C-alpha cells in the first residue's frame, strides 16, 4: 500500500489508522466521512462523487470503519461499483492459523486468535481479544465485538452483530442480521433478524 481510503473517522477509524501506521508506515491515509473536517487528507462526505474523486487521486484500496453492519454493506456496494478494492487490515499481534481464509475489507484487531479451518468473508470486523475457534464460517458484514469467543464449527451469517464478551457454543449458527447482546452465552441455533441476550441467550426482540 502507498495510499488507502478510510471510510468513517470515529474511534474505529483511529484504531485502523494505528494498525496501518504500525504495519505500513509510509502509507498515505485519506478518508471520507459525513462529518466535515478541515484537513488535507479529508476528501469529503460519503457519496459516489467522492468515491470517483478517490480514483482520480490514484487510490484503489479502501476499508470501511463504520460499525453499523447495514451501512457498511451499502457503502461497500458504492465503492465496489466503481472498482475500488476492499483492503484487509490485520494487527501484528493477531494470531491466524496458516489455512485461515480472509476476504476483502476485513479488520482484525489486536490479540485476536483465529484457529485452523476458519473462513472470514468480506468486510468483517473482528475486534480486540476475540477468539475464533476451528472451522468457523464468518459471513460478510459481520461484527464481532471485543473479547468474544466462538467454539468450533460455529457459523455466523451475513450482517450479524456479536456483542462484547459473548460466548457462542460449538456447532451453533447465528442467523442473518441478528444481534447477540453483550455478555450473552449462546447455547442454541439462532434465527435470522432477531435480538438475543442473556445466559443462556433468549430472543428479546424479533
């Protein structure tokens, strides 16, 4: 990387900037965000016009630093439509087995451990200190909050949000666009589009 675009400029973005500075210190980091800034590296608000401006500057790679999974999906569709490429960022302290498969636009933070046979699809966030056991499948646009743990053979489907410090038992499936509340212990399969919480986790909405 010599140039990269960060989409969003909140706390998540600050962590990603730190990782880029640690791993690729000569990279120029530009950003777009719906809040305006007086900064030479700020390229404007999130829009297709500003994505096109990004291409004119010779920037081809981007990462979305927005926690809302649905927004991340919509933004990635805009960026991909003009040929930008999702850039995966991995903190140097993360431990990934040699056969782990990682997609585009993924952010893997400090002290994450991902065990053999696991697949992480596109635009996933795996936050600080999370542990992904063997043979997990983490689908597009999933967010896994700090300190979460999954057992072996877990499937987390598109757009799901795993709250901070959650535990998912082995061989369980989390449905699409489902939210797992912080500190939950998931002992059963979970359907799509619900919110669950507790120990053991139960559906509280949806």
